[in-house]
C-alpha cells in the first residue's frame, strides 16, 4: 500500500477518526466538525504555504503515535503538524491550550483597534469571533498602539494597516493567482507592514480575492465601504457565464439592490471548491462591475450558520410550529377531525341534521328524518 493510501487513526478531544497519511491535525479535526476544530487566522487550505504564523491553532499532543506514545513536550501548531497513527490530541479539553490561545488573542489585539462599530468586516470577522470565544476581558498592554494612515492600493481596495495581523494570506493569494504581485511585507519586527512597492496600484483582474481571504478588516471593498451592515443584507447564491472565472458568487442584497458580490465561502470561511477540488475564485468583473440583479441567475438563499449574526431574521423556509394535538393523541388517529359519517357508528350520511327543527333523537335515525324526536309525555326531556 502506498503512502498516500494509508489511513491513520487519530483521536481528537475523545473522537476517533481515520484520515489519509499526510493530513494535518487541523484538517483532521475539521473532518470531525467545528466543535473540535481549532481556530485558524493565517492558515488557508486553498493557499499553498499558508499557516504557522498566528499560533491560534495550537493543540496539545497527549500521545505521539502507537509506536511512540510519549506526549509532545510543547504545544504544536495543528495546521503544520501531520497526524500519526494512534495520535491523541487535546484541543478544547486541554487547559494549557485554552490558556495559550487566550494569550495569543491578547497578543493579536495589542495593536488592533477596537473599531468594530465602524468596520465593514464586523459580523464576519474571524478575529471578532476569536476574541469573543477566547479573549480576555481587558488588555494588559499599556504602551501606545502603532497606527498607520489608510491607503488606497488600487481602484477597488483600501488598506487599513492598523487592523492587519500579518497573516500573509493576501500575499499568498496574489502570488498564486497573479503573475505580477506588487505588494508584500515591508520592514521587520514590530515595524512590519503590508504595502505596495513605491505606492504602486494593484490592478490585476483577480485582486478582489485579497478581500475575501483577509480574516480581519485590513483590506476592504471601496465600492461597499460604509454602505450597509452584513446582517441587514440577504445573501443569495447566483451565477453567470463568465469567460474569466467560475462565475459562482454570493450576492448581498437589500431588496432589489446588490450592495456587494463575494466568492462563495465554506463553513471555515474559505472560498468554496468545485467538484474537482479547484478553488472557485472570482474575477474583478464579477465582483465589482456586476451589481445588477439582472446580471445574475439567482439560485436561492445562501446557507448561513445559525450561530452567525448574518443569519438573524433570514429564514430559508416556512417555520411551522409543532401541533400540540399530536402530543395529546400520542400517535392515535384523530377520528373527530375526520369524516364523521365514516367513523361514527351513530350518525348516518342520509340524515341532514341541519334540516330538522329540533334536536336529533333515535327517531330521527329510525326512518323519520324530519322528526325532532320530542315527546311531551317523557319527563326525562322536561
């Protein structure tokens, strides 16, 4: 059996799964589900070379493998560490992991401005979610935060370097999608920043994907800035015949107005892949120039996680409350709600109860349909 066909058993937070050899701990955890998957701010499965920078995906390896069950002495980056057969990993069940992740979040927020109320990324920001789940109540940092002037790095993108966490995603996507990357990381240490070479504009036809891969609000869409909030918009899956890209997008509408167009995302916030595993990046024409609903073939509402603020008031189908009668009847047939003539052993279909003059008695059903059955000598009726 070849190395690629081998299956390794790995246990993450008590859940055992078999994955192919060469799978990272992070991707193995994602196969189990979001309840055990570590967060990731720099790793992007569609970008080669990404990961290993933000340290938010640190996990504890309690047992290295079946052959060597010793625990690893330090926490490891799950996006860069491959599984071994018999490996035991602790994520949310490890106090050391949760404490380290809390420290990483505090580190990421040292220079990050808390301007969520005015940031276009609010509501879909990975750092916002990470800070809510693992962050501290307040920072211990007492020094002045570094600040940068906002910079337009092209006709469609504005760079807020103050918000950047240096995940390198935008650099990787420019490297791997376009032949002429003109931006990157300048300087070193705490002076590191993203910028273009001599303020050169980014104008390649796939530059808008830099906005999609940015986990924070450092790269924003200039055509959408301050126009609306994502939780007020209704995302719709749509497509068009585009000669440059896949043409499959998410439209963000309010009424009939299209406020922005983005690539479709998977549950991990990454661009979706097609049936062949190829990422469905979209071109700038689809993203910035097709803002009319008539330009697209709408497929239906986008599936949004119910935990996301974007899902507020967005119902994809009619909500039918449970019928309390079902619980009362306990599976029995509700005869009284059906055709009374078919289920009753007393009433007769030939007798029109609405045509008799008084209350029905036995005489009514014994051949005298117009008789009220009233007997004045019967004291039981008085």
